[in-house]
């Protein structure tokens, strides 16, 4: 979804077109009437993009991007004419051309956040490599070489891309190539290519003592925020996008219905994420305290302007400085969610109930990810087995005088 922003005192229209982010400056000063006018223009642009009738030059005739999109349109038209005139079925679309068709067909299935990720990966990595190749000319060697290059190319913080990121880049490439092969009836080169194995990363939850230390020293205006994070297990986007209409004090429930991604409210991460979180007493008290501050606003935890918190800003200005001040190991704020899960398990709550609280469809993740932090929950340290053997009169240790019988 697009937005109307302010830059140097005038309004800027920000939207996406053909997989690219477009920002066009207007001459409109930032006044309520001009902002309303700009929003109507943006709505018309997005409607025409959806209908396939949008012409960039009609709205921004002097923009350099208009030249770029005109050239792309000419290239696509020339490709269509070649296909139509030649009658040669081996002369199939360029990868970039088919990627546009594929995106237009798939985007109705995806949430905005996922669509943005796919488009970003295509523009940053895939299209520069394969955009000018015909879909049936891409070979298995091309794909494997591309993946190898990704593993060597530093894109973030001066380090190579890691396996999870590489897999995310390769996924749209695989889907486009396989769809083209199916549609134009040629053999897909993807046969036998598997995703990279992802190394298991241990979670690093905080201890209850560390949680108490953090809540005792955090800024007073952020104490309710982190109290809810630590004791509810909400994801970052869920708590930042939490609205008062989803807080039920009477039933002591938090309804997870929406999340905020890239400053936009959207559907939750998965269908299973739609849930009702039962408030513990600390969460109930924290939300009551927060209600006195932002109860008249839309969002529970909001800026002075009433907008959702920016998680990057909060992390850099509040979270990491606090951990450094307390001498605690630097960990992502997401570890508050892992902390909630381990505390609930350690308290002896039913795993099925915890899974529902966390937004998991099964208990598998609980036992796979968190079990090592609660060895005494069900005595999963071997002692229960020893007791069973002893109750049955079976000796659990082999005495020295019996070893010769083995």
C-alpha cells in the first residue's frame, strides 16, 4: 500500500509499481486539504495499477522514472511482437517478462509484507542475474552458480548471506522457473536442487531474575510495554500493532487479530496466529496502567502522535542501551517471546494451552525448541526412569562383583 509523506515541507507520493518502489515529489505544501488531495491521487494511481491501465507519464511527465517505464513497456511490446510474428515456440519470454506475469497472478494470494519481501529479493538478486535470459535458456548450472555467488556476496554488515536468506532468495526463482516450465512445456532445470540446510539456532531466553532486573530499571514509560512482552509471548508486530479494541479487560483477554509490518496494519503472520491470550496478573496491571496514558488512542503502545511504535527505534534507543547498562548479554527483543514460553513451561502449565497462547498450531515447537530449559517439568533428566526400575525391583547400577557375568 502506498503512502503520502512530507519532505522539505511538500508532499511526496510513495507507491509500488512493477515491483519497484516509486517516490514522487509534488509541489503541494503539507496542509490538510493538500494531503487529502494527494491521497485521492494516490488512490487513483493504485486503482489504475490494479486494473492494468496506469501510465506513469500521465501522472509524472517530467520524472526520470517515466522514461525507464516507457522503455520497459517498449521492450515488452517488442518481445510480444517477436513471439507473435515468429511463430517459434522455442522463443519464449524473457525471465523478467514472465516474472511480471507471475507476480501479477500471485500477489492476490499473499499478504503485503510477503509480497514486499518477494519483490525485494527479485529486484536485488534474481532479476539482475536472470532478467534478460529466456525462461527456457536457464540451466541447472546457472542456478547452482547463482546460489554459490549469493553465499560469497556480502550484502549486509559486510558478511555473506546466510542459508535462510539464500533460501528466501531462491524460492521465487524456483517458483517462476517451474511455473514457466509447466506453462510452456519444457523440462524444468530445478530437478534435484534442494534448499540449503539451516543450522539450528538456540534460543536465549532471560531468566526470571533477569526479567525482574530489566523491569525494575527500564524507563517508566516503557515498563508496561516490556511487562506485556515478557509475560504474554506476543510477537513484536503483534504488540506494536495491538489496539485497544482488542483488549478485553472483562474477560482478561488480549485478542490477536492484526499485526503491524512496515508501519502498516495487516493480517497476522499465519491463520494459527489468530488467538486469544489470557492475561496474567502482571499483564492485566500493566495494561490498566497503560490505559491511563493511551486509552483515548487507537493503539495501546503508541507514539505521541498516536502511531504504532517503530520497533527499530525502540530497540536502538531503549532496549540495547538498557541491556548494556545492566551488563546483560545483548539479545534481540524477540527473546522476550521465548522467555514467556520457558516461564510458562517451567510453571507447569499444560503444553497444549501454552501452544495456543503462543500462536502455535501444535505442541511440537514447544518441545523441540524449549524443552532443554525445563528439565524438571516432567523430570526429563532420567530420574523418572530410575524410579520406575526401582519400583519394579530392577537394579539400576551394576555392582563390581557382577561385571564378570556380562
